[in-house]
C-alpha cells in the first residue's frame, strides 16, 4: 500500500528547504553586489563632470583648452577605474549565478 511515509515526504521537504535556502543566499549575494558595487559606481560615474570651470578666474582660450585636456584626462582615468569595478562586479554576479546552478544538481535530485 502507498502511504505518506513510503513517499519520502520528509526527505523531499528537507531537500526542498535546503534548495530554497541556497536560492535565498544567491539572491542576497547578487543584490549585495548589484547595490553596493555596481549601482554605487554607476552613480559616481553619472555625477562625474567632464568640464571644469574654475570660479573667479579668467584665462585665454589656450589656457582653457589645456586646463580642460588635463581635467578630462583625470576624469577619464577615474571613469575607467569605475567601469572596471562595475565589470568585475558583473563578472562576480555571473559567477555567483553559475555557482548556484552548479549546486542545482541537488535540486534535480528532489525530482527523482
């Protein structure tokens, strides 16, 4: 005869609970990376000024061009560093998801 105990419901619930816990951990990690590393750096990039106009200063066109070239070079370096940090965070999100998928083998055992 078929009973609840013969269906291994306890084992199923235990494995399912463990799978849900791993999913929650993965979501928390991805959210943490997205908020703290990606969004933070993207906000810094979006607030970066690309033109520097000193107050209470007058200068010739040549001086202005030199000043802007120097300022833009500095800002470009800053943006490049932040872009690389966002790229690394994106790769970390991908690795986090891939790692979660690798442990999905346990979830597929539930269906057996």
